[in-house]
C-alpha cells in the first residue's frame, strides 16, 4: 500500500471517529473573501454526509470535499484534477459566492439546492444530485462532475466569455474629444530597486508630478519588487522620462488604457469623470457587471452613462471536450458604447478657465439662438483624471484644497442676483401697466419711499426712464417700481421672476442643479410664519433679500429675454430646447428692455469702461454687486453680442469682489468674444 493511501486511510478513520478539518483555500474565480473556516465533516448518516458536503462546498473548502469521496472516486479523480474541476467552474462562471443546502438525503442519495452568485452572469439557482455509498459503516460520495452542475455530464464543462465594450467618446461641437479611452504613459517605480530615492523624486517632480505622489507610491505596502504607479506623464515629458529610466534604477514607464479628459480642469464640472462601482451597486446591478467596472460619477459621464458604457457581451455555455458548444445557458450580444457630441466648445471652455483664473466663481456661455451651452465652468476646479487613475495623493489634495473645487458653482452655487435682477423688476413694471417706456422716476441720492430712507450707491442722477435706470443701475428707480408693484398688484414681481426661470431648475440635462429661491408672501408665511412687508418687495426689486439664483439660471434668464420665451438649455448636439412659456411681455417691451441693456455698455453706462471706452461698442449687458453676510460682496455680469441679434451670451459670477462692471464685466466680455471667434 503506497503512502498516499495510508494517509487517506488515516483521515477517513478520523472521519469515522467523528470529524476532520481542512484548511484548503477557496477556488477563487472572482471571490476575494478570507480563507474559509475549516469545515467539520461527519459521515455517520446520509444526511450528515450531505450536510458536510454542502457546508464544505459553500465554504470553498475543496480539500474537505475531497475527504468525503469514496476510495473509488478518489482513485478515479486525483486531488489535483478534482481541485481543478471546482476551480475551473468557479473561474468560468466568475463565481462571487456559492451557497449549497441539502434539499433531501437518504440511502439512495442526496439532493443539493445551489445558489450561485456570479460577476457578469448574474445569479443561478439549480439542483445537483450526490450519489452516496456506504463503506465500512461510513456514508461517502461516489463523485461525478455532475455534482458541481447538472449539465456537467459526459465530460462536459462550463465555459464563460465576457466581452467588455469600449466606452464611447464625448466630443465637443467641433469634434474635439472631451473624454476618451486611450493609452496613457505612467511613471512608476520598483521600490526594491531604488537606490537613490532623492533622484527618483526629483525626476518625477520634473515630469509634472508632485512630491506627495512620489511619497504615496513609496508608502504603499507590498512585495519589495512590485511595480507601484506614481502618476501620468505629460506627452511633452515622455522622452525625458524614458531617458531617466535608463539612468535611475527602479524608475519605470508603463502604458495603461484609461479614461482621459483632455481639457482637464477646464471641463471637469460639466464633463465629469467615472468611478468604480461599489460592492452594493454590483450586487444590485445584475447581468453584465463585475468587480473593477466603472460608471459615470458626475457631469455628462454620469448623465449619459448608459449610452457611453454600452452593454457587456455574455456567453455561458456547456461545452464538450473539444470546446464545441452543447448547450447555451446565457447569451447576450455586446453593444459598443456610443459616442456623444456635445454643444460645448473646447476653445471657449479653455478661455473661460483661463479668465476665471484663481478667482472663486463660475461662468456660463451659451448661444441664445439655440440655447446651447458652449462653456460651463466653476472655479476652483480639479483634475478629473485623478479619479480615473485612483491617484490617492492627488485625490487627497483635491479633498483638502480651499474653495471646495468639486463644488459646481455654475449650477449648484446659490447667489443673490444683485442688480442683474433689475431687468426682471423693469419687466414687471412694464407688464403690469403701471409704467410706460417714456415714464420717468426720480433717481435721487436718497430714496424716501420707506422708512428708514435708503441711499443710492452713486448719488443723484435726476429723472430717469426705466431704460436709463438700467443704464445707471439706479437703486431708487427699482425701489419705486417694486413698491408700486407691492401696493398695486398681487405678487407681480415674484411671478415675473418665475417667468424668467428663477426659483426652478432650468431643465438642463447633464449636470445637477439647484432650484434657487424666489421669495414671496406664501413662502415667507410657510417658512418663517411672518408677513411679506414692503421692505421685502423693495429688497427683491434690486435682487437682494432672500432671492437665490444660480449662474446657469442667470444666463438662461437673459437668453429668455433675447428669445422672448423661457427655454431649457441644452448640452448635447441635436437636442431641442424645451419651451417653458413665453415671457409675459410684448415685442416692443422686450425691444425696449434690450435697448436699456445696450445703454449699460454704452458711453454713459455703468459698464462703459470695459466696453465702450475699450472699443467694444456692439455689446449689451448688466452688472451686479450683491452684499453677502458680513462685509463680503460677490459680483456679477451678463454680456451678449451682437447687441441687435446676439449669438453669444456669458454670465459671470465671482464669489468676492467690489464692482461687477469692472471685475466680472471684462471676463464676460472676453468670453463672448471667444465664443464669437
């Protein structure tokens, strides 16, 4: 008798005496759980043997399963081939978890109910049959492949194929990629081969990486000779990096296929980025998903994830020894990810990012003819590819950076509209019939309409029409209009604000947005249990008080004035703006208000310096400076051109500033010019 059978005989004897344990690790196949708890095996009855087999299989304890086989089965199936059968089944099905329970057991055999959870192929419920034999008073398994799966008979096995589609590209309106799958050069290191850490660090920094990224790479635990990624190498630095690998031992350059956003921070908030699915999401996702798969996290990547991602192709077949398909258990054709062409303009996005610079704020540029977004930027911004490559050092820096760079101020930032709201007050005054275009309102240095009196920011200007009031941004003019609306209408000012789109999402598909707030008597009663006073209306008349708007809403409101109707903006080429109602103004009233905005940028307007005096004479717009809590103010400007038939409009909001016309105005002007090129 050879030594192997002496060993197995001793083990079986141990089983007969009451139990044995095994420490074999689970077969894997996608499972990443801990080493199985040793299985206690008992074989005193058919039920006990079946229970032991189900428990060992559920634990992935293949060695213990083998101990339950009768001698003839062990002789026919060596431990290595037996283990391979379970490992191959686990691998081909992309097993994540398997649970087996005994449905019935008798001296004629046992039936096991199996629940198999897999990556990509979903969940399966099936039944297998165990043939049990009594040997020397012990019940053991006369094992066949069909004990794993009922279709594994006559030498048949399972074969799984997963075809992953390529994620679609996001293009700008000119065909320039904003998000694309491509090969990226990655600088890495082999910690065990590094002899001069300072030299490796200096080289990495010279290639555009940070010392924190290098430190994070060195800090990663693992085998001494493993490759650890530091970060991507800019194309302009690749030759230098390759040369460095020849002179600095341990420094490496590899290539990885990765989602890349070529504009980086200039389009981060609107284009977005992808992320790995969480364990909970994978459990709920069903067919076609597995560990490491990614999904759109923010922006267009998230909003159009289904189109961009495509659909994973799946084949799970029963095959014979030659690989011929005998039976198909699951078949689904792969669908490649679709490309998406947006209305965005790479040049305008980059120009917007450059003009915002390091100032906190946001800008939205659109074409008022189609309401197509050309640029939507928030500052500070971030590198979206840090999320794609899982760069822990870069992600930590983003999380700790001042100014909340991941916050999309363009659609989620809530601001008082300041004097940019005066166009709404002017529109309400005209639409109510209380004012006509040639009526004048006295613009004094102090307005005495309410107690206490209110000072005008630039002193007395004399009698002004509404258009001239816009030109000089005279607070008393709009105080008076608001007070008259309070006394003589039922909420006309708040209603006009909503007609311009304030107080509700714009309907832009592709990014998350705040609804903002248009306060009125009903809101104040519900929220504060207080009445709506004349002072509330007067504050609203100049865009202050509880009014809150987003930069996107501000741009869309002025686009509505140009077109005469409120529409949803669009981000994807071919989409049509959804009409949300015509402005309650006549064509003559709209033309009059647009003329007032033209005066703002003219020789006598508050924005003469960045426009008329600088040679830009075919613009219209409106500035705003709004007080925040304390002494801080934020500044705003909306500009469009050509004034008579605009083709580009920009709304700019800066979180801190002194004067909208001289700070936000030049930025808005330059963004319109960038869009007109």
